[in-house]
C-alpha cells in the first residue's frame, strides 16, 4: 500500500469529524470527536511509511464503523433530547 498524501489524511480527519456530527446523542458525538482528535495527535509523529499506511488504513476502517454506528444510532435515537443538546 502506498503512503497516503497529506490531503488524503486531512480528508480522512474531516470525514471522521463529519461523521461524528451525525450522532444524535451528545455523549457519543463528543466521544467520537475527542477520540478522532486524540488518535490523529497520537499518530502525528509517525515517520515510517509502513506505520503511516497502517494508521491510515486503521482510520479508514474506523470511519466505516463510525458511519454504520451513526446510522444505527439515528434509527434508535431517543425521543427526548439531552440537556446538552437543548438551546436555551
């Protein structure tokens, strides 16, 4: 597998954050955002091509999982909003 370009990595990051916004539950939405940011910061210092490719492939797999989970959560979203989602 070829090493992903900077634009591909940034696109993955944005896609993960976009998918996180689709979760109807505040706690899951914030956890997904926080986990995405933490994972990218953790892998920011990678320099070996194979480890970068491996991390990128893992990120793509996590994106697919997050998309599926966002769909499932939207189907079974609670009728009542969380207090964190209510605009006062």
